């Protein structure tokens, strides 16, 4: 049996390392998204305290995404060159200090700077996770672990209103930022202490056979450098993934940043009920990431190529997001609207998990984190635009047209994946 066989069992020591790596990535990812979602949960309190309009709040919600997106350009190459252990560890410390600093905000400008710093610190999280998965899992078994670490995103957002809303009510919105910042510092120490990349010289022949999916290509891979990173832009696959993820993340971030405020402002829910209603869709998203990761491995094994299988999964999930956003924007019933939003968030996280697993098979072996980060750069340009455009559309008209705008952008993203991502990039 060759190393590329999808049925090759993981040796016991490799399996323990895989489990530890995924557990650590999920914990870091949950904290990552708790930090991002704190502002959304405290939206109403911060607006009242600082005297912000809906448009200004949209700008504040987007400040994180601009720096996060721009930092994806260098951070993927840095992860490929330096490794995920130290890049993610340093990122955890930076973003946790920035999160705690947000709790000290007394002006709009100071808060914007804190959110920009948060975006810089959080940039290594997902490129590092993609590199960890490519280091510890063979090619056709990367969908499930990718789904596992992506599940931390909706899990963190689902936990945010449940954990932070009571804390805010009992103390103030400032303490939500202080507590989550402290959690990140602890996570940084644990990550750096426990995580290690595989060292070929310390592996047995059986362990190397399991990990070396394509020994010839990997052995011939050039050393990561700026020229090989820049060369990725010559391929339409790169542009298809960037444009496609732009659409998917745009619509996802409409909900991620505005859902609690939307439920309170547009659908007139009280804080306790809105907190529960805002959590339910992201609990569904947690399931979506896990199921999509598992399913994409099965699809990849029977598809004409791993790229085709995983791309098609992204396209179907993104089109589903579009289909269920339309009734969510138009129905009068709060229950039906929340149910539709729950399905959208389920599919959004399924799409994200499949998109990240697509990066591990579409990229050359030496540039997995780089391509994943470029895709994420495109996605978070959409994530940066979503809260601003949503805030101003809601201020001028209502949230309904804002949701429909997001659906249209996501549709164009699905078409970008379908027509531009057709084959892997050669080494």
C-alpha cells in the first residue's frame, strides 16, 4: 500500500500528534472568534456609550477585517517559511493584548486602532492551521481535520452571546474584552509549549510512508521564497479562490457582525432572546464545518480529482447560502427568519471548511499556507466591506436590502469558484 492511499491507517504516535494539534487549533480558534464577536455582542452598549451611528458602527466592525485581510499577503509566506508554531504563538499574544486594549476604549478613533491591531494579530490563525493539517495529514484525508479546526469559528461565535452577554450585564462591556484577552495569553503559552511540527529524522518508515503523500513532488519542491509566492498570481486558480471566497465571506460576515444588532434593531427582540437567537445559527454552523470536512473527504475520493471534488462542495454550499438568505430577508416571521439564517450559517461554515481543504490540494506542496492565505485575503476584503455596506444600507433603508445585496455578492463568488478553479497549481 502506498502513502497516497486514502485508506492508509495513521500510526499510533502520528494519531496522538494529530489529535493534540487539532485540539489546540480548536481552542485557539474558539478564542479567536470570541474576540472577533465581542464587539458584535456589545454592539448596542458601545454605540450608546460612545455615541456612534449605525454607519460608524459598521466602520468599527470592519476595522479588524481590513488589517486582517492585508496581513494575509505576507503571513502565508511567513508560515511556510518559519512554521506555524511560532507564528501562531506570536499572533496569539499580539491579538490578545489588542483585545484587552479594546476594553479601555473611550473614543471611536482609539477603538478603531485596537481593532486594527486585533486583525494583525489574528492573521496567522488559519494559514497556520492549514499548514498544520498539511504537515500531519495525507492529501486525501485533509477535509475532516480542516472541518474540525474550521468548526472553531462558528463555535466561538455561538458561545460569544451566551458567555459574554451575562458578563456584560453583570459588569460592563469593558470586561468582555479584558476576560477574552486574558484567555488568549494563556492559550499562547499552551500552544507554544505543546505543539511541534513533524521532524522527518525522528519518524519511523511507517510514519513517513503515511505522511509523504507525494514523495517525489515533495522532495523536488523548491525552497519557499518571494518569487514562488509571487508566481501564484499567474494562475487563474488563485484568482478564482480569492474572488470566490470574497463572496462567501462577505455574506457570512453580514451575519457575523450584524446578527445581534439586526435581531435587536430590525426584529425588536430583547437582549436575552436575541442572544439565544443569535447563538442558534452558529451552533448550526459548528455542525456544518464538521459535516462538510468529513463529506469533502468522501467526495474527493470518488471525484475525478481532489480539486474538482472539493471545489464543487464549495460551490454547492455557497449557492445554498444565497438561496436561504432571500427568504430570511423577506419573511415577517422571526422564527422562519432565524431558521433560514441558521441554514445559511450552516452552509457558510461548510463552504469555509471546504474552501480551506481546497487550498491544501490546489496549492503546490511548498505553498499551501501561501495559497490559503491569498484565498483568505480575498475573503476578508469581503469581510471588511460587509459590515460597512450593511450598516449604511440599513441606515438608509433597512436590513432587508442589505441581506439581498450579500446574497448577490455570494452568488458571484460561487461562479468564480466554478469557472476559474479547475486544476491544481504545479510546483
